[in-house]
C-alpha cells in the first residue's frame, strides 16, 4: 500500500514573519502620513474663529451710518453734500475723526458712529463691549477706502471698501465689504 503525502495545512513560520514585517512597514507608512494631518486638525477651528471674528467686525462697521455729516450733526438727515454739514464725516477714510470716539464709548457722543471712524484702527485682542478679552490672542484691523469709481460710480466717495483683517499667530483672514452712500437717509 502506498502512502499519500500529507497535505500542507496552515502557514510556515517564515511566512508568518514575512507577513508581520510587510504589514508593519505598511502601518508605519500610514501612521507617518496621518500624523501631520492629525497634528494640524485644530486648524479648521482656528479658521472658523478667524472667519467669525472678521464677519462680526465687518457687520459692526457696515451697520454704521455712511452720510455726509457726523450722525450727531443736526443736518445729518438732510445734507446733500459735505458743505451742508457743520461737521463733515467720511471725507478722510484712514482714521477716526474724533479723538474722543472709541469702539465701545460709553459717554454720549463717544462711540464710533459712522463707517469711517473704524478706518485705520486695530486691536491687539478682540474684546466685547464689557471690555473683557473674549478672543485673547486674536488681533484685527480695519481698512476703509473710497471705492466708488472702482464700482463704476461717477463719485469715488459714493462707496467705501471696508476690509477687516484678523490674525492669530501665522494665520490671517481678510474679509471685504462695500458700503454705499444713501444720504440724506441715514
């Protein structure tokens, strides 16, 4: 009677070692690719915060009046030119017109009260009206520039370009909006 050779079952020790080595090299390669992505996964949160701050500040600026006169001027609601005002506003778009005005002024006539008051200002830490640094570590600046002719209007002062730039560390986000004069209505 002849004996049949035994059928091989399972894998040899050498095959197991080779499998472990190949899988280990693959896992190490995958982890080395994923590690920088995992380390940078906080960046979307930082970007969302930069965008939220920029949107908030731009919204705050865009809701200010853009008239010929300072809103406290008696002619603010009826003026049709700078000449109709006792205190013209929005003529110089690089700085606040009144040194007494601030972003969160509490005394009468002390808060920013028109679009151009924000021009050229920057804040090292973004705070809220209570003065607490709600977003410490974030800085913001506002640039206001005439944009009427760039938008096809005959008068360059008929529209303003408002750009808010927010920074934290090496990350920067800018947002631009346009404000059109619709004086004499405030």
